C-alpha cells in the first residue's frame, strides 16, 4: 500500500511539473519573437528553472512507473528544484504578480513543484544519505552553468545576469559560478542533516 501510494503521489508530482512546463510554453507563445515553437523551445531550454522542472517530470514519472532512480538521485533533484524556489522567491520574484496563464506557469515552476517534491521526499524519500553523495548532486547545477556559458558564447544570450561574460568578464563569471556551486553545496549539507534527523521515521521509498 505504501509503495502504491508513493508511486501515485510521484505521478501527481510528474504531472504537475509537466503541466507547469506546458503552461509556460503556451504563454511564451504570446511573444511574437517566440511564435515559432522550435525557437520557443530553444529559448526556454536555456533556463535552469525549465530544465530542472523537466528533470523533476522525468524523474518522478520513472518513480511512478516503478523505475526508482535511487535515493541519492531523488535527493539531488530535490536540492536543485528547492534552490529554484528559494532563489526565485528571495531574489527574482517580481513585485507585481503575473496575470493569467503566466501567473499559473510561474506558480507551478517556482512554488508548487518545489513544494511537491519536498513533500514527497519528506514522506517517502529515502533518508539514508551519505556525505560523499553531496558532490554528485552538484553535477546538475555545475553542468548547467557550463552549458549556459557555451550557449551564451555562441549566440550572445545569457539566461541570468551573473553568467554574462560580455558584461562581467570571464574571471568574474567564474567567481560567480563558484559561489553558486558553493551555495548548492551548503544547501546539500543542510539537506543531508535534515535526512539524518528524519532517518527511520519515514516509510521506505518504493523500489
């Protein structure tokens, strides 16, 4: 029963992430420059938020289908989507709320999906995590930075200001990336401590 409930809840998380992504894709189409679906997909694919929500959708779909990717993988996904929500609400959220479909897309990508992943992990996620796993969780954000920088060098478009080599120079951007990865590492340690505090009190994750 626990595994069935966990898989059903994972399916709900995957569907929520997918719905938020579809809403963002449709809403972005109102921009005349993004009327072409392929151009729109290419532009959206430069953002960490979009890619991480996509990672959530596929990871939790796998859990729902009985192909659990592993406790460390899920913890890494939680770390990344959690940072998406945390950074957005502390630094990037607009003072004036969005309206219409844009509001729902924004709410899903930056709030509902991070909370849903956290909720799933608190109830069903495996808590037997080890310090040696934390560096592996950094591969996603670090790899993203490399990907975003390469794209920026090709077309001159950087998804986030702190990655803009044309504006800050390579040395400053390298420091920015190092600082971001350090922030993820510290957040990963917090997640590890939380997992240890909760260890043994939650049902085992489905396999």
